C-alpha cells in the first residue's frame, strides 16, 4: 500500500518517505490544532505542514512539542499554541467529528465526502475523482 501511495503522490508532485516514519501517532491533538487554526485562517497551511512533517520528514506529529513547532512554521505563536493545548478547547468538537466519521464507516484515509456522502476512500489518481464526479453528475 505504501508503494501505491508513494507512486500516486509522485505523479502529482508529492514526496512520501515512509522509511522515515517510525511511529503511527495519535493525531487527536493535531486535529484539535487544525480546529483551532481555522479562526486564524491558517488551517489549510497547517494541514499541509502536518502532512509534510509526517509523510516527508517522518516527524511524530502526535507529540505536542513537535506540533507547536509545526504550528510556528505557519505563523502560529508557540506560547499561544501551548496554552491552547493546556485547555479543553476543541476537544468536544473533534470528538463529534470522530463520531461522525465512525457513523460513515470510515476505515481509511483520506476520505472524500460530497454533500454529506462519502464518495472515495484512500489514495487514488485524479482520473478516479473525475470518473466518480461524472457518474454523480449523470445521476
């Protein structure tokens, strides 16, 4: 599976270094951080930085100190980020999103949802998206 993901990624200019990944992290705090970054308009930048940090650099994105450093890369203030982690903001919202994912039957990532309906799970080449969207449009 890693080879397939790396091949699809390479086709679109993404670098995956699975040999650098030594731990499968608990990503709950990363999801909370993404929730928090939404208000600063840095959510997309942060998501890119998290993916790069994990899949290319092999960083353990389950560690708060590493998350603080990644957040700083996109302009979030380290002291504010640590204070955020010390509180409970975002916990309930992220847990609700987890429950929603379980209700969808999500078993893999990424998962693409269109109008509240899961349409594609896992890594796929762009033509798979085109085909599915054409099928949806035809219906």
